C-alpha cells in the first residue's frame, strides 16, 4: 500500500520518524541499564555459590563483568526494539509525521 496525500493525492510522501528514533534511543538506554542491573544482581548471588568460589577472585570478577556486559547488550536490544515499535505507532497515528513533498501538507495515517 502506497501512501497518498489526502489533500492533493500525490504519492510523493516522506515519513518523518522522529518518535521512532527517540523511542529507540530511550528504550536502548533503559533496557541496557536494566539488563546490566539484573545481571549484576544475579552475579552477586552466583558468586556466593561454590562454583563461583571455586574459580577464585579472578573468575568471580570476570564472570561479573561478562554477565553485566551481556545483560546490558540483551536488555539494550530488547529495549531498542520495543521503543522503536512504540515510536513508530506514535509517528504513524498521532504526530502527523507524514509530509507531502508536493504541497507540504503534514498528516497522520487513519487508525
């Protein structure tokens, strides 16, 4: 389905994705922080068990750092995807972020 301007019926439409970009960035930052926080909390519990203690302090430290990094990456990816989806819905249906390149009319898509 191609977009057409509701005013002049031109097919030359630019979709501005402001909310999607902001939502993706905020979601990625929040998801990374949450993922790293959960990973650090879990690593503290894991360090207390016999497996963590058997590896010694270096193993505990490396495991904690690796867990925080991987948790941050996984959380960031999930948060970015969720934020981008929410931002796309806002762009399409709320913020009038479709711009006709012929007449300059800004519009949103019908719900």
